[in-house]
C-alpha cells in the first residue's frame, strides 16, 4: 500500500523546515524556521551555527507541522528528508531526526535530493506543468536546466560554470552594502532603477547550449560600484536594475531555448530566484510570444521548504523507490 501522508523534513542550509503533504500534492501544513537573522551579520551562512540552530529548532518545527495538519505521529505513513546536496552538518540534523521518527513510528523513510525537491515544488500547485517539460532551477547554490520526463525523472541539460544566480545576487548586494541575503533587496531596489543606464553584457556563452556563467556580470557590477564611489546611493537602483536585467535576459533566453529544443509546450522556473518579480515578468512575456506555458510556484514554494521534500518523497515511493536503510549517510555534493 502506498504511503499517502508524508512528513517532509528539510535542513540542507539555513532553513529548518517540516511539512505534511498528502498524495504528493496537497500541503496539509508547512513550517519554515528561517535563520536569516542569525547569519546576516556574517554576510553568509556559517555552517556550524546553522547546524546548532537546526538542533534547537527541528523538534518544535516538526511538532508545529503535525499540529497545524491536525495530525499525530501515528497518522504519518512515511518520512521524507533531504539527504543532499547541502551543508553536511545541517543535513545530518534533519536526516538523523527523520531516521529516529521513522524508527519510532515504524514507517518507511526516503532520502530526497534537494534539487529534485525544488522540481517537485511544481506539483504542489493546482495546475502543474504537463510532463515532459523543461525546468530552470535557480537558487543560492545551483543554476541548472533540466528536461523533466516524469515526477522523479529528469536529465541535466546544462548548469552554471561558476556562481549560481542567487549567489550572484547575494554577492552584488553585499558589494553594495545591502546585507544578506540579497535577492529580495535587489529585486525591490531594481524596480526603481533604469536597467539601461549601465551597460551589462549578457553572458550567453554558446547560444545553442545550456551552460551559464554569472561571474562576469558580478565583476561588471563591482566595477560600476567602484566607479560610483561616494555617489553610490543614487546610482545603486540603476546598477541593481542593470544587473538584474542581464541575469533575467540570460535565464529567459536559455529556458525558452531549452523548451524549443526539447519541443516542450511547458517550461518552469523553481528555486529561491524564482521569487524574483522581474524574471517572472520577462518569462511570462517570452512565453506569450513563443506560445509556451510557463509555471512559477508561489513564493512560499520557491525558497527552501519541506513541502517540496514531502512531495518529492511521495513521488519516489510511488515510483517504487526503496526506503533508505537507517544506516544511510548524507551527501554534500550532487
Ligand atoms: O532555494 P533557496 O531558498 O536556497 C538554496 O537552495 O540555495 O534560494 C536562496 C537564494 C538566495 O541566493 C537569495 O538571494 C535568492 O534565492 N532569492 C532571490 C529572491 N529571493 C530569494 N533572488 C532574486 N530575487 C528574489 N526576489
Ligand atoms: Zn534550495
């Protein structure tokens, strides 16, 4: 019998997440405890602090997820936890907690790849993309395009050779003294700027291929920031807008091109950067022009969360995946 009510657990980076998901589609509850305030003074995630915060938060967050779903431990049919990639110390907290829960509740446990989790966030919407489709995952740690041929099957078409898109946002924000993380801050600042004032080049690389490079855009931003010098404050909206427009153009071009090459009518954008308003706007515009359907999950499912992990776990079990052995280990890299 297929486990239907899944407890999802996510602790790969700086969010402690727990969620209850029914049939891989219906989110009964989703709790995310963010550590942003803890890490922001350091300008990035401090791995050891992240692990310790996960230890403190994991049980209350799981309890809250169960309570909000109106369920008890005994109502859970299976546990799904992020196994990697991510910070090892952070992953170990959620993964070990999930093992203990599964052991005590005598239910199966599945290990979920965090990137597959982001892809599964698309199935949490009322109107998921029609399979096969192409998907761009743009987050703080990854930027890659996939050809998705089933709920748990995808092939990698290309990925970044240097920075991830979200990482570039974070670094440019840091250079402008806007704090960490920088995605949402630049998103807002750019809305008041002129994207054409600063000439950012677009690194398409091979236009026929699906690799990315964001280090050049980041370097250009650094140069414009240095040139502005003391006059940075009035220029920063324009620099932010120019940077964002260049990133958005490259992401949109590559995703639309991938849909054409794979002859898919549907394309999707997932990961933290998918919350970006300008990128979403450009993608919807491009989709209209090209006669494609674009899917972007609501912001709550773009950033790291456990509902997407629960969904991915459900589809893995439905596809016949074996539960993990309770001696299974986590992995830091893909
Ligand atoms: O998926 P996510 O929560 O964590 C990872 O798996 O990395 O993505 C976090 C990234 C950060 O780099 C953050 O700056 C970026 O997503 N981000 C955004 C926006 N909101 C978050 N980037 C651009 N625009 C946004 N509105
Ligand atoms: Zn993520």
